[in-house]
């Protein structure tokens, strides 16, 4: 009220108008009160009527335009190329955002089997943000994709992002015996020499890389962005009818180091794995599985031997249900066939769910619609990462 009184005092010079019976109405606008927008007006009425303060129904046009401009951020347009293996995932990514436009490549070969590649309408991507969705599922397909990956940044594009959901040599990250070759370091060096685009170094998006130290294998000429599939798992667990009875089990200390911070609000079980020749012996190191739906979490699975041994130990320890999650389901030689469904709550016989992402396209084709497998797509996560 003190602020209002101060404003009204500035109108004393118009008091004669208020006493004039011929003047029935006088209207003016107050430019501002303390900490208020300038959308108030004051109305003086003649006679015994009071002074009225009127707040306008909408802010000034300039103010509304400013607010609207700050609230809407235009999406970054991205031209997304892909290889044959990642076509399905690429289409899912494009469906996540109107800002992502799919572009194809002619994957041809010469008679001797070497790549004969062509990028259609190469001039049409000049000045554009470009991304390539790769799958290094086998050494046979890496060379042809690297050829395209090295060529795209040279086409006068604004920026280049390489999306490699699964970094395939991650388990070979160190030398344990003289003569061992750390192929993870080799692949990181190859990717670190991708030519720079007009916008600068290449951005690399990859998910749940096997060893944390591998982030230091990349040189300064590439910007690795390490994403995780764990948020997809957490969203899925929230939708389960027994979501309040979930415990997370890690098959070894390595899995615990990778994921425990993202899953720390769940009760935790840590297992210990001992290898004796080709045999794996798994024991529960800490935690209690009794009466719980236990979800075994790791970054990848190959033969699946460790997960099966974990399942047996957890079932014997009183778990009512056992499921598993891995970001990368590799399953060489169709080893996914080792995993059975629990047939409605018999954890000693199999898994209730086995969640994997679509980071390994070949596996997705093999296990699709086969219990206990369920695919959690990375498409939304990748679409979001392309906006960075």
C-alpha cells in the first residue's frame, strides 16, 4: 500500500480535475510498481466513487513475445546416416524427432569383395549437422564403415557425430601377458583420427563401455560422450507389479563399480566370481535375496555362463523371481539359447525377464519375441544425445 500511495501522490496536480463535475472519468497508466510488470492502470472516477486499480488481463505484446521466445528452443537439424545393420534402429531414432532426417549410403562392392561406396547427394549435406549410426559387429564390416566415417567430415558439414552404441573390443582393454594386444586401445586410436569437420572434432556417442579407463584411450581430436542404458532399466522396473520388491545383484566387483551409483536406491547384492579352469564358481559376497525379485545387472553378456551361475546361487538363497539386464547382448554362436523362461515364478528353472538393448542388431533379430527376452530401445537416448 505504501508503494501505491507513492504512485498516487504523483497525481496531485490533477486534483482540480477530480473536483470538476464535468469530468466524469480520468484514466492513466502506471509504468511500474515495485517488482511488478507495467500492466496496471489507475482509474479516477468523479463524485464519491473510489480510485480503482485495474490489472490488465495480459502482459504487453513485447513482454509476451519475449517470454515465448525464451521458452522455445529450436531443435538442431541432424542428417543421420546408417549402415545396413542399424537401419531398424535408425528408423526408430528418426521417429523420435522431426529434426532427424535419415540419409542412405550405397553399400556396394567390387568383384574382389572390397567396398565400392557412394554417398548420394553429397553436396546436399554441406553446412548440415551430420551423424552416422555404426555397428562394428564383426571385423568384416568395420573397414567399409570407417571409410564412410572418414569421408563424411570432409564434405563441408557443420558438425559430425559418430554413434557407436556398442564399443566391441572393450573386453580386450589391457595386456596381462607379454604379447597380448589391447585391441580396445587400437580401435580408440583409429576413431581418434577421424578428420575434423568445419565445426571441430568428431563427437562419439557410446553406451556402457566395458572398462572405465577406456575413456582415456581416446585422443584430443575426438569428444567421447559416454551414455548408459541403465535409465531404460529403471523406467522398466518402475512398471513392474512387484517394483517394491526389487533387489539388484551384481555378478562381480567390476559390475558393481560400473553401475552401483545409478542403482543405489535399490537393495544391493554383490556376488563373487572365481574361475577354476573353465569353471566359474559364484558366491554371494553381500546382500540378502530372500523373498526378493532379484535383477542381475551387467554391461554385456557373451556365453552367459556367469549369469547362469548367479541365477542358481540366488535361487538357492531364497529369491522368488530372478531377472537379468545387460546393455549389450552379444551372444556369439547363439548362446542366448541357454536362457530359459521361469514358467511363472520358478527361479531355479530360468529368468522372469532378460532385458537387453538394441545395441547389437544381430541379437535383436534372433531373440525378438522369444521369452524371457525383452528389448529396451536406445532410440530415445540416442535422439536426445544428437541434440547436444
